[in-house]
C-alpha cells in the first residue's frame, strides 16, 4: 500500500510537471500569436497594395456578349 507521504510526493511531482507544461504551452501560444499578428499585417499590406494596383488598372470594360452570340 502507498504511504500517505509517498502519495503526497507523487501529487506534488505531478503538479510541478503540469505547471511546467502549462508554462511551455503558454509560451508557444504567445509566439504563435506574434506570428499570426505579423502575418495579418503582411496580409493587410498586400491587400492595400492590390487595391491600389487595381485602381491604377485600365477602366472597367463593359460586359458585352461576344459577336457570335
């Protein structure tokens, strides 16, 4: 049978390991948020650039049926 002191030690070890795991996961999540924010800024910049290029493009060509219709 497991002695109460051994059981308490086992629980303390588990709690410490879980705390370490939670801290590692928290760090990874923080790093991923930085990556996501950086990617969002790049996407916004590319979207703005695309819209600017689209405005500079030739004026809209009216949609007409081809001559063979």
